[in-house]
C-alpha cells in the first residue's frame, strides 16, 4: 500500500486522512430519501474545496453529492476515494462527463454493500462474538474489549486503506478510460447497474398486500391478492413506487409530503381492513 500512495502529494494524503475521519459521520443524519448523502458530502468537502475554486463549480459538486447514498460503512471510504479521483478529473478537464461521478457511485454501492455486510456483519461479527462469549463464560472481564478489538481492527484497516486504494487506483483507471474515450461507455454501464440495484431495492423494500376479499353468503369467492398476483406479482408495490416517482418528478411534490401522505393513506387503509 505504501507503494501505491508514494506518488500522492502531501495535500492529497492530508485530504485522505480528513475523509477517513469525516466518513464516521456518514449515517449521522439519515433521511428516507437520501440516507447517507449528507455524510458523504461532508466527507467530500476537503476535495471539493481543494479542486474547485469557482463558486458555481463548487455548488454543482455539492448538489451532485446530495444524491441518495447507502452502502456498508467499512466500504464507504473506497467509494469516496474513487469519487474524489473523479472530481479531480472533472476539475481538470473541461469536457469531462460529470454525470459519470454519480453513476459510478451508484454502481459501486450495491456490490460493495453486499461484500461488506457479508464479511463484516455476517462473518467477522459472528467470530468476534463467539470468542467474546467463550471468554465471558469463563469469567474473563476483557471479553467485551476483545470483541471490539477483533471486530473493529479489520474494519478500520479496510476503511483506512480502502480510501487510499480507491483514490490512487481510481485516478489511474479513470485517466486511462478518459484517454481511450471509454468514459461514456463506462458511465452508461454504471447507470444500468445502478438502476438495477434501485429496482431490486424497490422490490425488496416496498411491501403492500390486499386483505379485502369478495365474500358472498359467508363464503370467499374472490381473493383479491391472489387475483392481483396472477396478473403481475408485486403490481401494487410497483404501482405505488411509479406513482411516487411521477408525483416527485412531474408534479414537483415534496418528498416530505410523499412520505406523510403514504403513511396517512396506509394507516387509513389498514384501519378499514383493506390492507
């Protein structure tokens, strides 16, 4: 890793350290619509202030990084490093495609979240917990400290070196793609991956089923949810998602009003026994 960071300037190393410490605030201010966007933007501020001297360019970068962001906390510095390298390219090249920055961010969120959650939450935490529980059963008062050390040392190493790796490798690969004219192809591919990830999240996170059935003579003659499933499984969650998207983009309805309206309608439908 020292060979990778050897070519970095003192200022770049300083900003990587700042990003590492700031990344701890990633989910300190979470909203349903943005998740860790504000924390991500705060972590990127040293780079934005350094690369952009023009107020308009700086504003564009700040707006860009208030987009939805959600991934495993240990893997987030790597994405921040890659993003920082792309911001550097954007500040230096007038014809750089700024849309590629968020496209790459979005495409990395899902895969790295899956890797990070599996390794750190699914494996490392279980191992650390098993060792700590064994020590606790034998009366060792260091058990909780051992748990924290076993879990956090690998996580912090990945966070620390992940940011450096993302920035150094990101700079070289993105420069190479730019010179070969492949940046637009990469952007389109990343956008497709990002849309697939968002679609998968919608399918897994938006839930709605109809409890109301048609009853005649005390017998159920039509199960509404079964009928809807025969037409299209998940048609109601999909319809609600598309309706919210239409209201948000076409009618400029506030996200807060969408959340509040969804909650009120869901409560009313549940009270009358429809859902």
